[in-house]
C-alpha cells in the first residue's frame, strides 16, 4: 500500500476547505446513491414484463450504480491521496464513461418519451412490434456503451499519469487536447442538452394543449395523470441542466485559464461533484416508473 498512497501530502488552508467539502459531499452521494440504486435494482428484478422504456431505465441504473461503486476511491483520495498511476487513469475513465452513458441514456429516454406523447397511436403495437422495439432499445443501449468505451480508450492519454497533478486532478500546465475538449463539449453536452430540452419542451407543450379537450369531457383522472407527467418531464429536464451544465462550463474555463485562477479551480471541483449527484437524482425517475409498474399489478 505504501507504493500506492502518498499520505504525507501537506495542504494549505484553502485546499483543506475544499477537501473537507469533498469528503462530506462525496460520502453523502455514495451513501444515498448506494441505497437508492441497489433498492431500485432489487425492484427491477421483480418487473414481470419488460418494455423499451424500462430497458432504458435499467441501462441508466447500471451506469449510476457503477459510478456509485467507484466513489469510495474518490473519498479515500481526500484523506490519503493516491499516487498518479495507471489505476488513476482507469478511475477517471470509469468516471467519464458512466457520466456520459447516463447523459446519452437520458437523451434517448427524452426522445422516446416525446415520440410516445406526440404519436400515441404508433405506441400501440402488436406483440411482434413490441418485441422488435425492445430489441432495438437493447441495441441502442449496447451502442451507447460501445461508442463511449471506444472514445474513452481513444482519448485515454488525456488522463495518463504524466498529465495528472493528483489521482483525480489534471496538472493545470498540461491541457487536455482540443479534440478531447470538443468531443466533451459538443458531442457530450451541446448535442444532448439541445435534444433533451427540445424533446422535453415539445412533450410538455403537447400535453398542455391536450388539457382543454380533455377538460371538456370532465376526465379529471386523465388530467391529473398528464399533469403528473408534465411535472416529471419538467423536473427531469431541470435536473439534467443543473447537474451537467456547470461541469462542462468548468472544462472550458480550465482549458482557458489553466491554474491561474483559484476560483476556477474551486468552481470546477464543485461542478464535478454536482454532476455526480445525478446518480442519486435519477432514482426519482426509477421511483415513478416502479410505482406505476407495481400499482398496475394490483
């Protein structure tokens, strides 16, 4: 263990404040994430019938759970820093991989949900069509993992030990490549957030327009259900924006200012933690899905 850890590191006052924040913040996310995701996984095992949306949600759950299981290394780092080795590269790659699997799975769910609301008749299919849709959904999930694993391996030199200041932090004097930055910002953030916000707002607008016609028929239960869907879509969109926007702003700021600004360093570390909280907040979506499933069994 002596070759892996460097527990003699001395931190100044400002660094200690950030370290204490990380200890408390990441420990909280780990405990909540482990409880929520393992509970959701246990309930997912009891689902009698799988649909395409449930396959997407399971894929999101697996990404969140894997990210949660690697958080103890992040917590250990705040107490006893690990030396910069290829194991650190692996930890950073796992972090990137699971975060972007979550981003792209949420994007796929947003598209699927919009299509189901916008074209409800096409959602009523035969068993053969439903089976085909489930295969397509499984293929999309596998494709997301395959593409992101390939990209992570391709850009792994940007997380190599020689460019790291600590196990989880890049040396400010060694910038990530512009190609890697563009992939993170354009493919990993701008394209997904444009898709999520567009599909979510269009789905909300479609549901809100339907209220007038439904209210004329005095179908209060249907109205309440659709209001609930509007609230869930709105909450999911806000959570996506709040969790993933700051960290991508942080990537850009660190590329521009390097280590010259302590405020940028603090902003990036807090933003990175905020992105990690998504592995807990996704559980809200699991709750509503599983509540609907088991309520339908009664």
